[in-house]
C-alpha cells in the first residue's frame, strides 16, 4: 500500500460520500429533502433503501420523521446506509438501537490505474458483456449472490450496456471458470475516475481467482478509457484483502443496517 488517502484528489474521495451514490437501475426515487429514499416497484415486499441522509435536525427528530415517511410510503423494512459524511450525528446509533441488523460493512478503496494487474489463474477467463447471454449472466449472478430483483428488464439492460460501450462510459464483464459464467462486475468511466462496482461471484467460483481476473479486466478497460484512478468498495472479509494486495488504499467506509418499520 501507499501513504494513505491524502494522495487522492477530491473527485476520488467524493465517491465515498453521498455525491457518489445513485439508485440501481429499475429503482424509483421518492421525494425527500433530507434523504435519498428509493424502492423497487416490481416487488412491493422488497425492502426500501435510504442511500444517504443529510440534515441539520436532531437525530431523534429526523429518525421519527423519516420512519413515518417510509411507513406512509408502504415500507415494511428499510436498508439504511451510512457513510463518513452522513448527518446528523447519532442517527446511525439510533437506527441500531431501534432493532436494526447490520447487513453490510464495506471499505472504500482507491489506487492509480497504472500497469499493475492481478495474475490470471488457470481455467479463469473474462469476457465483455455485449449480448443477451452476457446480460443473462449479469442478472442471474446478481440474483443468486445479492438477492437482486428477478424481474429486471433484460432487453432494456442490454440496450443500456451497449449504449455505454458505444459512448465509452462503462462496461460489464463476466468471469468464467472452465467456460462457465460464475462472476460478473461493472466499471464506469468519468472525469478520469473509474468506479468499479457490482462485483459478484457464485460460491462455486470463489477463491479460484475469478474476482481478481475481473479486477484485472476492469483496470485494463479503465486504462483504455483514459482513467487515472480506480475506486471501489469491498467487504472486509472477502474482496478487501485482494484489493489491498493489489495496491488499493482505504479512503472511507460505509455500512448498511436493515430496520423493520411496519
């Protein structure tokens, strides 16, 4: 590792704040001035998400107002995210004290794209998603690993993927083990920064070098797109050791807690 987060410009560090957050495709944002709240309309029982909060109100006042807003919108459960710039102070502790369970504990990391790449393990390969079969792998692996919605518009997703490729603003890749799709991951490219997102590997492909191979492929794509920096988020007990070994440095943290609100 290098000397720490001071080496990174504000545009990189900003990816670990509310400015680096947007809802996933298919999710609908609900209007709220102090939080980014979204829901997936195709599955009414799926938990809502609070992707960030930013408020000058006391924690208890905001908590009561926001949980009331969520109940009125039909939420039964909410996945509530907190980052280093989340406000007000004390809100995360209040969410946990109200019966929430921590479901994500991630570290943001970044590095220069450079030329350093993970080695590709035997039997592992990576392909660029450019057709319906690739999109099917992206969706099916996301459903299996992250419990993502099953009813996604795959034709629409393929159209978006091809449009990003055409513009040079992003790409999905699929990791293969002995020719079988077992992983998927995404990279986007903007203002010299490549956020690496969406990485998921099926149990059958874990600890076989699939994640590392998809990381190498996305760093190559970032270099082709002219990006200087790569930034991503890692679970402490899975991808973080790989990323630290490959020259990434911590730049922030985020947590998600699931709270019943009905």
